[in-house]
C-alpha cells in the first residue's frame, strides 16, 4: 500500500506582541502552525522562538511557543478544536519562559489569570511591572483559535469548538436539562411535573459539546421523533442557539428555500421556508432518522417550521452555518442528584 502523507492545516499565527518598557523588550513574531489531519486526537506544539529579552538580570532571552489540541475525523471531514471559553487541559495556550530558567507561563484564551509560577518573580506577564501584557497575550491566544477556525473553514471542514454552554437564565437552563428513568432518557425537565425518586435529572453541561460551524457542502436532516421534548423545548433550543452566538434572532432559516432529495441529489428549488424559527435537532446526512441512543452526533441549528416538519428532504447551510453540537444525547448515566 502506498503511503499517503496527511493533508496539513497550516495557520500563520502571531505569538508575541510588540511590547517595550523599562523592564522588558518584546517584539512581534509570526510563526506557522502545522496540523497534520490524521484521525484521532493530537496535541501539537510549534517551534520555539525567541521573542525578546528582559532588561536586567543579565538580559535573558524570552522564548515562546504555542500548543494546540485538536481531533480529526476524516469520514465526516470534522475538525474539533477548543473555543476561547473552554477551561480545560485541552485549551490552546502560548508558553513563554526565560531562556535557561524553568517556571514557564501558560497563557490561555479564557482568562488573563492563566497559569504562572509564583516562584519565579522574574517572569510573570500579569504583574504591575508589565501593565496590559497578559491581556495582549490572551488576545493573541484567541487569535490563534480564530485563525485555526478560519483556515479549517477555508478547507471546507466542519469545525466543532469545544465549549461550555453560554450563561443562561436559570429558568431556561432548567428546561434544557435531561430527565432519566432507569438510565433511559425520558424528556427534558418539566417543572409542572412531579418526578418520583426513580427519576434523575442531568444537566445541560453534560449534553452540550460546543459550537459547530458547518462546511459549505454539509448536508443535514431532521432527527425524527423528538416528541420527548416538551412543548417549551421548542423555544428553549432556539434560545440556547441565540445565547451561544449572541444574536437577537436568526434572520432566516439556515437552509433558506433549499431542500434536497435524498439519494438522487435532486434539488427542489421551489421549497419555501415559512412559519417561525425553531432550534431544529438535526444530524449529518441526507436522511432524516430516529435519534440514535447515546448519540454524539446531534446538532441544533435554526430552521423554519416548514423544514422542521419535512423529513423527506435534506438541508444545507445556505443562509447560516452556525450550529450547536450536543453529546451524550439520550445517553444513560447516573446523575448527581435526584428529585
Ligand atoms: Zn426553512
């Protein structure tokens, strides 16, 4: 068998800012991150570069590198990355340290209070000696995530960015919590009901995987039979989407006026979107399907009620490609508390 070298995702990233003061000289450095698109999870670290020096203590060099976790699925052309707000050992970070000295500083995208050793007073970007430097490094780390997302979209990949759910009002959060009975998913939490002790309630964090950006040629179809979703769930899911993407309202159905015929690829341009918008439960592919148990493949994306009620056609993200990815959906597990 002939060995094929993997496709590479390359991104030029800025790893250090121009920043000079009495104590420090940093200059802007750009390097190229290379992610081999091989199946499975990987962590890559860029080359190590000198980005400046400390104006004292023998003027030691300041070195920097960037580390990125990612997971690739070649079958679904899906690349999983970390969103800025993810607090995890997987999160993207820029490492800086003084040459020849241990105690590196790790700057994540989610907070300026990223890990720094308090044992090395010579190198911590988040002190009054270097005002604004931690913010600049945080902003660069966020730009790394943005650059990776954009390059992946350029390559026509579907991108999932791991993230916690956005901050939600308690009332809405409750409506998005799954209820289980004998380890089987029953429905989403309905406050008007009184559940017995044999029921358990999971939380939204346990089923929210992150944000997904569909590739331009991504085809999706309805999940059939989400009748276990109580009526209030129809508005809850679109609220979750709105809050995730910080938009007031979807301006249109994501598959605006588009419906494809499964199998033949025949397109029905006469399909007219109508009704109101819902956060539709969809899966990848041309065929609507019953939601598989324990699925990690369910997405939420705004669709009109006409699309939501049409299981014989598939959709494409002609108007909006921003979705939410769920995980462990319908998965059975014991939860922390009962009602
Ligand atoms: Zn529609």
